[in-house]
């Protein structure tokens, strides 16, 4: 079977691998690697951006989109050219689109689309002008309607797609992603990281995009409240985004985006991680935190409850007072932290990229057998 993959979300950083992956990047790179390893008999053709850097997937025929990325995306959305399957050599049995993006696919080629969330429709004000234009060009609802099948990371997202887009439930399949297990950091590497970023001795950690939908204003206000009540921990924000210039406050350290080796060290050294999002399609960081043996505070969202169960310290999204109490609790209560990590072992153990790959491959093979819609 010949499978085409839109890998334009992947951006490498030389020999160090992927730059700090946002959720979609982690999803694409991990799931694709597991699928290729599990089905090496298939022919895999992967489209990357010209500036993607050094990224290698053993067994994949990697091709790079040359020229203006934005121009090609606009042309695909408006003119229906260039077609992804043709760029990848044509004669494909199926295409996998790992997230909605401005793209054109020939009518004769079936494709499977992954939809991670409906954030651009449900919270459009949380995005800047560029992101809103990109989402409009991607036309995710239309992409889903034309898809042979749609994959979702959480059952809650599948229900939203059914309710808001009218897509029949039988055309949507839940495939829960796996979890990255951050490796323990060597003491010398951690010491160097602490010195490089002037990290506080004790800190809470946020990993992700610095964007409005992530609830960072809530986190900052709650952190300031907790510090005024005696909390000793500082706050480290690992990521970048439009809010970076507005998050400076006493006790707060912004590191920018980091390679995985540094992220792993932060996960292991943090007192707890915090995910204050107002909307999430899955929520990788609480699971990665628990995999590193660090408890997680997170917004109480259905998509996160699906995987964490009782392993997270849940706070109503947008509730500053409740978030401040949660920050104080993990700062002071060793027994609470130990209990959360212990309960998290089961949540993390239930998820694997190998199992996700088997489930996703079954959908791709079925779509190829059925042909275009």
C-alpha cells in the first residue's frame, strides 16, 4: 500500500531532533514513526517543508515542498492546486492528514483526517489574525466532510464534531495518542540548565504555547496570589507565543522553546506541572509530567479527564482562586504529590504509540480499501 503523509507540521533542529514539540508536532512525529515501524511493508511518502531541517523517518520517502509555504497553502485552499498526492508522486492508495491545514487532495485519492480540537471555531478570539486566516483557509469542517474517515484523540472531540459539524459518529474513530516518557537528566546537565536559565531552586512548570486559550492569565494571577500567601516555589514557563512579553512577573522565568533533553530535565526537577487551559483536545503535558514522576495540576476538561482519571489535581477552567489553592497544595503537601504520581502510573500505562499506530493503521487500510468518497 502506498501512503502519503502531510508532514509540514514537523520542524527539526539538526542532530538534536525536533524543536520543543507542540501537541500536534509530538503527535505527528511519534505516531508516524510507530506506524512505519509497525508496517514497514508499505510504501511511505512524507511531505516536509523545505526549511524543516534534518528529520529522518527510517523507511519513508521524504520529499520537501520548495518555494513559498504560504503561497502554496493559499493556492491549495483557493485553487485546489497543487494537490498533495500529486506532489508526492501520485498513484497513492490513501493520504493521512495529521491535522487540518490548507491542502488539496485529488478526488480519486481517499484521505484520513485527524481533528485534535475545534478551538478555532469555539474560541476564535483566542487566536491572532494569522491563525484565524490559516484556519479559514484550512476549512476543517469541509475537510472532515470529504474525508474517508476522521480520527480524534478524545471521545469528547468526536462528540463535538458530531454536534457542530453533523458528521455521523460511524465516520469518527477515537485513537488515543501515546505518551512521551522524559528520560531522567544527569545531575550535571540539570545544573547547567539551572544556571543557563537562572531557575529557582523550587519551581512549578508550564510547558506549551504562550497563547490566550492556554489560560496563562489565570495561572499568573493565581501564582501571584499564592506567592503572597507564602508559597515558596517559582514558576517556569517553557514555550513561546504571542503572550511572551506580557508574562513577566516576580518569581516567573521564561525559557522559550527548548529541546527535549532540556524539557525532560525540567519535568523531572519541577515540584509540579500546571496546565491551566480553557480548551484542550487531549493534553499531553500532564501525562508527560506523570511519566517523569511529577504531579500535574490541570483544568477540569472532559478530554483530559478521559485519560487522567483521578491522577490529576483538577481545577475548574478559569477559576483563579481554585488554581491558587491547588498551587499552594502541591507546594506544601508531599503526600498529595506522591498520591497523584502513584495514580498517574495507571493513566500513563494505558497509553502507547504502538497501540495508537495499530488503531490508526486499521483506519488507513480500511479507507484505502473503500476508495474515495
